[in-house]
C-alpha cells in the first residue's frame, strides 16, 4: 500500500450502552494484540504491536443553533516506535 488507504470504516447510530460495549470489545482485543473487524462482507484483521500511539480528542462545533459534540479515540502504530506518556480517564 502507498499513501493512505482506507481498509475499513463503520459509522452507525447506536445507543450509548451499545457503543460502550463495542469499546470494551475493542479494549479486550487490543490487549491480545489482534483485532478482527467484520461488517457484512468486509473482514479486516489488524495485528497490533506492544507500543502504540493513542490520541483522544473532544470537539465541539456550533451550527444552525445546534451544538455537535464529538469524542475521537485514535490508536496508531508503526513498527519499531516506543510509547510515550500516559493519559488518565476519570
């Protein structure tokens, strides 16, 4: 692959409880070092090294008298990179 290639994407409306359940499943699989993403006829297996870069962003955007909030959790890795820092969730 060269450049940025989208290999999997999922976006759907869900309940807060269901979203939390998916995040728990991702966390469990992340600990094992392998995540299998499945949606309809798509299947992507990610092998995740011990050290990853984690980014958490909270955003707010006002548009047409409505405020849209967004929480993004991104996990990125390159072979041979070491992890730095830590974040606490309260």
